[in-house]
C-alpha cells in the first residue's frame, strides 16, 4: 500500500481525489479501487478500476480490471486487465505495478455514444473505451438503442 500511495501521490488526473479511492486491507486479496471520474456511477457501468493483491509466499497474484463494484468478478478482456501470477517479487514492486496500471487506465480515452430517435430524442447511451470500443455500460433498453435513427459520439475523457 505504501508504494501504491507514493506513486499515486504524483498523479495529476482531473477528478481523482483521495475520496475517489478506497481499500480493504482486512481481506485476502488486499483490495484497492479508484472511481474513474466523468463516468456516471451505477450498477450497469464499469466505472471503477479495481486491483486485488493475493499475498501468498509461493504464488502471489495481482489482478486488476475495470468493473462496477463487484470485486473483481467480471473478467474483462485481455487488453483491459492486469494479471500477474506466480512472480516472486516484493510487495513494493506489486504496489508499483498496481499504480502504473491504474495510471495508464486513467489516461485512456472514454466516449459516450448517444442513440437518437427520429426527432432527436435520446433513446439510450453507451459508455465505452475509445481506443478499443470496449463497452463500459449502457443506459436504456437494448432494443431502443438498436432502433436508433442516428448516433452522436461525445468524447468524455482523454
């Protein structure tokens, strides 16, 4: 935790404050999260970066992913996750890897796709990573988005 805190103290990311983060150190794995700014919170939106560090002397593991608040259960795509297994390294190094991964994720561009009806009314939205189009979550019913007459893409972050 100390090396993660030290690295994160140097971050200059608009909207990321100490209140954006939390940790649970009484469980194994040690759990750390950072709420991604500019994304609406909600159960259907992956708006949290999560990392779990399983301290095991033989097989330490570090897992990180975009998620809502389901504690590392969604299994995101390979380009979006942090997965370090079986490397004998110090907890300090694991903290530095965590900070590096979170920093890189916070730099990624995010866009909102607005699905519009024939009269310009919003039928739903999709929030996604702009660099690989991975969906972070949606609003509205899928069938409304599917029947949209037009789409408008708005850059939210990055």
